[in-house]
C-alpha cells in the first residue's frame, strides 16, 4: 500500500494488526470482521508478520 502512496492506511492496518496479535496471541488466522482468533495457536507466520511489521515501524521512526 505504501508503494502506491497509501501511507496512512498502511500504517493503520499495521498498527491494528500488531494490537490484534498483542491481544490474542500468535494464531493461524483471525476473523476479518471481529479480530477474534481462530485456528491453531502459536502459529509461526503470525510471529513472522509481527517481526516484519515491528521492524518496518522501527525503521520509519529513525
């Protein structure tokens, strides 16, 4: 999204995703309407995504 100039929207989605995982944990997937967790817990793709989002967030702050 940032590549196409949607910086505000991309930052909002990143922040909401980080908050959702902080609240619920590393699940396989989440309900797109409620943010409730579903599937298997301790799922690695979620952890990988959060590491990537936090890394990009830190880079933009420096």
